[in-house]
C-alpha cells in the first residue's frame, strides 16, 4: 500500500514538474517575442531618414527626420491647436512654432519627440519584460494589418499591433485608438526645412502650447 502511494506521489510530482516546465518554456518563448520586438524597434529608430504619421480621435501627428534634423507637427482634430517643433541636433538649435490660432514662435522649447513610437510592450528592463511574458492576462498572437504581418498584444480589450519586420506599432486602442504608418528614405531637405521665422512673432517660452478645443 505504501509503495502504491509513493508511486502515485511520484507520478503527481512528475506531472507537476512537466506542467511547470511547459509553462516556463511558454514564458521564455513569449519573452523572446517581446525582446525581439524591442530590438527591432530600436533598429528602426536608428534610421537617419524616416517619416511617420499618427492619428487618434483628437490629434494628428507627423514626424520627419533627415540627417540630424527633425520636424514634428501636432494638430488637433477638433480645435485650433497646430504646433510645429523643429530641431537641428548638429547645431543644437530648437524652435517651436504655433501655427494657430496665432503665428508665434519660441526658442529652445525641448518638446521634440525624438524616437519612433513605442507601445505598452516596450521597456529596456529585462525583468519587466519577463514579468510581462509571465502575465496570464496577456495574449500574444499574430494578425495581418494593412497587408503587414504583425504581433497582436492584447490585455482584456486593449490591443496593440506591432509589425514583425520593423518592431513598429501600427495600431493601438489603449485608452484612445491610434493608427500609424511609416516610410523610410523618402524624407527630403524640404520636408525638414525650418519654418520661415519672419512670418511669426517671437515670444518667451512659457510652456503654454495654446491647444484650445472648439467652443472654449
């Protein structure tokens, strides 16, 4: 009788160990996917000539980068806010232009977004990526979006679609939906040209981006 109990416990322990091993392998596989996406995004971000378009229900963003010069335009879908950030990383010159409701500009604002978009899966901390991979609420799958092969990262109803080839986020519905598109090696000198400051009035930077919603 004791021998039968011992054999039974050994079988149970063996089954538990097998299950734990399978879970560990699944977590490591998911960790590998998350890490690969992170690395590919970082590689894409190193491109010296790139453009992206980002659209949400509230805001449209366009970003251009060419040979150390960056330009970012942020425009409200509803409202008068229309701002252009411009930066030359070689000379260190930074400017921000308010195109509406009034044409003004300031120097050295520091508001430029310098990296290509990332999502909830992106972190430089290995331990955090491992915890993400172990999260039973996170579903990782594959999905085609705009004819591009993507990873789907989903927690409850929140989902991000990240292109497998580039690691760039193409769609997100976290809090607010966001759709993005990218192109590389198509940005011209004219795209990153500094706006004509003679058409704007210089002000001191007070941190007020003058984003006003309609009716306010």
